[in-house]
């Protein structure tokens, strides 16, 4: 199959649990304040699941909406890719649970681990599958139940995260499509953002539980500085490869980790505030679900229309990062 074939997004869906956890609620749980959280992160609230709700439940809701928008029946789906750091369980993959719940019996299914960059990694994989002709369509999902790995006694991290899911159907498109992509990683920086317990290095034991190893650990300010530099670099690369310039960008849709990170990236790239989509105030950081949830809302709010150039950019644990330019197809 020719590489000049246009591959784009034909359907989007998102789902967030109903329950809202506001900054004021966190004031009762740890030594923090609405004022600190708002000024340091831009987050006002986040959505949280009922304890015990697995990622696949959120993923399926988002997936159903994306499939219906793309007018694809579950049985016609060829591959399901789920990006998450909070899978239902270590194995089988969350993608397999999603495949079963959707009754997408003809779809291959697997998870990818690229933390907050996971959706963009998944989109790039899907694009290659369709470009090579191996599959005619793909469902890419970013989903997290980060509240299941949040240490509610650690004010440095517990104010940041939330739960949610977003999904995109990827297919050949008549016009527009994914124009440029860029992925990167630096595994030397793994220990700045990670969850140490539960894998083969530190299998779950009473010791790992007592040492609180099954929670997110983050060196916030180091991560912050790296995020600003690498998201600026990644977005710039995708824009250059797409042979477009800043004024051509309708909307930058960044990973929603922190309003200050997003604002620094925007200024470094040279974009106006209205060229950037923000929903961090409503949902906090939803890792792999963050960028796709932001894309969903941007399209729903008609901030993106047919033939607009948009830039997705994300950064996360690994470290990993990724970006792409899409000329919107519908
Ligand atoms: O998803 C991908 C990756 N994640 C990110 O991109 C997140 C990156 N990092 C950040 O967003 C920011 O670093 C944070 C929001 C986590 C922290 O903001 P900061 O401006 O980097 O603050 P800091 O870590 O330098 O801490 C400043 C102070 C400290 O107090 P002292 O040591 O100066 O007395 C913290 O203990 O703020 C304190 N602090 C808090 N105070 C009230 C930290 N968390 C809180 C809190 N409430 N929740």
C-alpha cells in the first residue's frame, strides 16, 4: 500500500465518571489549598471512579461513542490498541477486555505502555498498520483510573490526577489526515516518574505494600522542567515536518498535566492563547487519556473544523514524548 494514502481520525468519543473531586475536597484530605493547586497547576477538579471500577469500563464507553461516530460496527473493527498505565490487571491486556465487552470478535487487541504519551504512540502504530494495508481500521483508546495508584497521603501528587477515557477510530480518509508524527524516549530518566511496585522487579508483597510502592512517585519540579523543553521540541518537530508555520496552526492540543507547563510551551513555540486547548481545570492529569479527551472536547466545542491543522503533543513517564500534526478530515 502506498505511503501517500491519507490516514485520519473518523470518529471520537470520551467518557468520564460522574463523581467530581474538587480542590476543596482535597483540602480535607491533605495539607493543601484550592489556592495552591489552582495557581501551581490550573486544576480545579477531577473526575473519579467508584472504587473498584476498572479501566476497561471507561474505555468501552468512550469506544462505543467513537465507533458510532465513525459508523463502524464492532464486528468490523480490525485492531484495538489501548494506552494505559492503569490496566485492569497485568494480563490479559485491557484491550482484550475491551474487545470482549464490545463484541469486536474480529479485532486483534493489545495494550501499549508509554504513560502520558500513550495515545500518540497508539495513533502512530495505528497509522502504520493501515498504511501497510495490514488493517483497514483501528480503534485507539487512552484510558486511566489513576485514582487506583494515587497515594492519597502524598500532597505532592494526589492533587494532580483523575480518571477518564478517550477513543479514536483511525481509517483511510478522503481529505486531510495525519501529516507528520514524532516519537521519542529517554529511559535514563525513568526514576523521576514511576510506580515501583507490582512488576517483576518488585512483585507485590506485604513489604511492597508497607513501603507504599504501588503508588505514583514523581519528582515534580525536574519533571516540569523537562516537560517544557521536550514538549516544545516535539511540537516544533512535527510542525516543521508538516511544512506548516505557527499561524497555520488552528489548535495546539497538549497533554493536560499543568497549565503552567502548557503556557510555557505555548510561549516558546510562539502561539497565541486562543491557539491552545485547555481542559486541565476540569479533569486534572489523566495520563494516557488526557490528549485524546482534550481532542474530543475541542472537536465537540467546534474549536476544530474540516481542513484545520491541529498539533497533538504529549510527554510522560519513561520518559516518553510524542507529537503529530493532523489536517482535520470532517
Ligand atoms: O503527566 C506527566 C508528567 N507530570 C507532570 O508534567 C507534572 C510536572 N510537575 C508539576 O506539575 C509541578 O512540579 C507540581 C505541580 C507537581 C509542583 O509544582 P512546583 O511549582 O514544581 O512546586 P515544588 O514541587 O517546587 O514545591 C513547592 C512547594 C514545596 O514546599 P517547600 O519545600 O517549598 O516548603 C512543596 O512541599 O510546594 C509544596 N507543595 C504543596 N503545597 C500545598 C507541594 N504540593 C503541595 C500541595 N499543596 N498539594
